[in-house]
C-alpha cells in the first residue's frame, strides 16, 4: 500500500474541500468563499465485496470488542482514556478460510507453496491456488523471506477525505504466532477504493503458516481530517458510478510502477458521490455505530 507524501497533502486538502462541499474536483476553485456545510458527528465509511462467487465466506467487518471483565481498580488499563479511545476506533477483519501453508523449493530451486493438509484440507487445492499466490522471488523485500499475498474482495469507500490503515491483528492474542510479519499499509479510500491485499513476509519459511477461519486476520483504522470524529461503518451499494470508478483503477499496477502518480487522475475523474448505503427490503442496512461517550 502507498502512503501520502508531503508534496501531495495540499492538493488532497483542495480535493477534500470539494468533496465535502458536494462539488467535483474540477470545481474546487469555483467558489472559494462559500461556507462549508455543517459537519456530521461521524465519518461515514462504506464497505463492499468485489467478487461474484463465494461471497458468504467473507465475514463483515466489525468493530473490535474485547471480552474483558469489568475493571476492579480505578487505575486499571480498562479506564485509561488512551486505551479506550484507541480500541473504540479499531475494526477487525476475520479470516475466511482454514488452511495450513508450507514453503519449499522445487527440483530447480523454484519457490513453491504447499497445502500441508492435502486431501484433508477444507479448501480444494485448485481454489486455494486461485486465492493465494507467492510473489515473484525477484520482488521479495529480502532474499531469504518469501512473500505471499491473498487478494481479498474487501473495498472501502468514503465521500470525504479518509485514509484506511491496514494493521496486523494487534488486538488478538495468537496462541500459534505466524512465522513472519503482515505488511501494513495506508490508502486514501475517498479517491483510491481498491481491493485490499493480505500480504505476508515469511521470516521463518521452515515453519507452517496456519490461518483459521473466524479468527482476527487483520485490523483496520480510519483517519479523517478531524480526528475527533468517530467512524460509522456500513455496507455500501455498488452503484453504476462506483462500478465505473472501480474499473478505472483496476489492475493499474500492472502498467505503471507507482500508482501514487495516478491519484490526481482518479480525483479529477471522481464523480461527486460514490458512497450510497445499501438497502435490503426497502430499508437501509444496519450500520456499525460508534460507541457513545
């Protein structure tokens, strides 16, 4: 994932002002003295699944809730404002599959991924191969640390400047720690709502990587212009505008080295509104509302 450089921050602020005012990016300077509309208490973020099959295996994003007993002391960490504020703004994504992966090299030294459970695995090897892939050895960050990735169907989108930070599952204790590190990342989902990757660097390739369905897989945190505003998360509708926009940024990394160079193009072609709350049975879907303080 790509972080923002200082040189682009002023430009993104102008884009953000146009999005909050309901105008497209090309109208940013049309009425510089127009007062901004009153801000809402929450930052709205939508999510959707960008896939046509096996949608039910992918759990909904959820806000982190820890099953801790009530604090027994006034100075307990459970009363710490910093801890409370941090955990209340953290979301978690659950793993969609059960799998035990191994790494080996073939007869010619080529890196290979192994489904260690073989015929006893709950996921068929062919479908696992469609879901999980080893990164080309030339692209590894370190020559002795294989990298693998899983393309998830999760897409997050907002209609005001919001950055999504992908983190390891830091609020979950792993009884069987992974033999490596999860790649973190940060993307502006108001102009770059692409599918999230689960990318892993295998520090100890001699040890298996065990993923369990239903366990926390990674965490998400959302940053907006005003850090005091909490996030309200809900499922988004794949409108025609959003569908066209997603097609515009699909697979661009296959054609250019740094997708950061396309952020300005994306913002200029962005329609005024991408986020529409999904409805079922004529009613808006439930939202994950922030806790009241």
